[in-house]
């Protein structure tokens, strides 16, 4: 039904209202861009949580790290990213 309304708004007496056409197309694009960004942000959050969960289970055996261990883990992570980037 909404699609028919848009078609009617754009075409009156077989003439195209370019202003209305542009407005409707812009609205569609903006709505989809917003939804796409929200989905990407959600997926990134889940990805980082899964990575943290995995690292916690493998390295820390699902226990809370002591301060010194936590610091070594962060340094290890930074070194790994540096090595990975430089090998590309």
C-alpha cells in the first residue's frame, strides 16, 4: 500500500514530479543507511564480546586476571596486532 502511495505522489497525469521522486528516493536511502549502520554496530559489538570471551577462556581459564597478568595480556595483544599488520 505504501508503495502505491509513493507511486501516486510521483506520477500525476503521467507526469513525473521530480521533487517528490527525489524526496522519496532520498528517504529510502537514508532509512536503509541508518539500519545498515545499526546492524554493523551491533555485529561489531558481538564480535568483540566473542573475542574477549574466547581469550578469557583460553588464556585465563575463565578466571579473572590479576593486575600483572592482565597487563601482560594487553601487551601481548598489542604485539600480536603489530606483527599481524606488518606481515600484510
